[in-house]
C-alpha cells in the first residue's frame, strides 16, 4: 500500500470513530485477475482499499469519513465500501456494485 493511502485510511477510520476491517488492500496482478478485478485496478497500484460494512448507517459513516480523508473515488456494495484516490483515474466519482 502506498503510504498516502495508509494515511488516508487511518484518517478516515478516526473520522468514522470505528474500527475498519480491510477486506481487500494491495493486490498483485495475478490475484486481482483471480478475484475479477479490472486490469487497471487501483488495488494493484496501492491506492485502494475495500472496507467491510454492515448496514446503511455504517455505510454512511464510512463514506462520509472517506470523503473527509481525501478519497475521491468511492464504490458502494452491499457489504463493503471501495475507496481510492488513484491520481491516474477520474476523480470525484461514485459507483455501485
């Protein structure tokens, strides 16, 4: 993981005032392909993490904290939030899985 990503994750965790369970962080290209990640995944460059969430209130806390911490690309799934700040990708986007 890139140091700036780790700093953002720690900042987001503090903002959310809750523990973060990282379900996916840095991925090598082989593992990324095995889990169905896109070939240009921010996970393979150390800019992304997926954080487990359960329920809409937890999801909202994590998303708000991620934005406060400077993550500008957020993917929303039923049981996790993807957050990244990959400088080579379009900023300020949200998507759902």
